[in-house]
């Protein structure tokens, strides 16, 4: 399958997911409209004070995290490949009485109108796995940042994508050495949904991620790893006293999430 065909298949899958997710208890839209902040502790810590900042949220899905930052005082723009996600983001913006701009685009396609516009580029959870190559991703991040602007990136650890969907055995390489094509029953946010979704993804080891950013001249200011996930989107999880979800029987043994803060020099 060509990359363009994979992107189109993934776009259709995310259109289907968006319709499932807006009605799911996982995303709990009603509590969000009522004022819940969807950002977890690691994102809040890395973001810091966003009051008065211009923030670009890449691969924003239907916009809860984007709008959480708007509630925190940021001027926000969300970008996503899925037209259904962007449509639902606009609806959510109106329901919340907030202001946001939305861009329908593949994250690796350069959007010149965004160049040099943002204090912060933000992206989180289940994003780069949909990209075969991180070079254009990193190049666009640098283009969109103002001088001294920051990237805040939080992602599931590549070790997690080595396992099968039931987290019982290692199935894939830690490194980006294969195209992974899977068919999923339902979705991580609606596991019992009567729909099968096919998708194509790629694993990206930490060396590949950091090198892509460094090659664009970005400075890595902080790197952190967690042994749990703030989101219950994997199989066979148990919730710890700290609110993080871990794989039953492997608690404390696996890195599940990592975070990067990087900046564009003058």
C-alpha cells in the first residue's frame, strides 16, 4: 500500500472513530462542556502557563485538548486529517462558547500560512504512529514555531506498540522497520462498537523521534518517561493509586508514556 493510500484509509477510519468517540463515556463530552479539563498532569506540567500564548495543536482529533487550552487563556488552532473530527470540533467549540480556528490537513503537508505564527506547538497521544517518516513532521513543527517557541509533545511509548492488541506478547519491532496493518474491532474509546476499522501505522523508536527534532535545529529542553498511562486505552489495565493505568502483571516494568519539551532557538 502506498503512503497516500494509507493516509486515505486512516482518514476514513478516523472519521468513523470520531463519530464513535463524541458519544463515548471515554471522552465524556457532557462533562467537558460543563468545564472539565481534558489535559492530564504530564501535559499540564510541560505546557506551563499558556495564558496569552498562540498554540497550534497538531492531530487534534475533535478538539477537547485544544479547547482545554483555550479555557486556560490560549489562542488556539487545531489541525487534523479527519474532516469529521474537524466538523465535530467546530460543533464542540460552539457548545462550549469558546473561540478556536480549525485546519483540515495532513500533519506532514506544509501549510505556509501557519509559518512562524505560534508560541507553542502541541501534540499528544497516538499521533506519530500514523506517519511513515518523521522528517516532514519535524520540519513543519520548526516552520510553525516563532523564534524561541516551544514544542510540547506527549506520546505513548514505542515499547507499547511492540505488543499485540491484547498485550500478551511482543509482535512488532521497536524500530521503524515494518508497516503495521491491523483491523480493530470497535475503538479504544468504544470497544464494544459493532464496527471493524482497518488502519496502517508505523512504530518510531525514541532515537528516531529525538533525531528528527534535533536535525531541524530544535533544542531538547526536557525528556520524561512514565510507567503508566493517564488514559485507559490499552487492554488488561489496572488503575493505580496515582490515577495512572498499567498493564496487569507488568505494573512498574514498562515505560508507557513519554514527554518532550523542545524549543526553536532565535
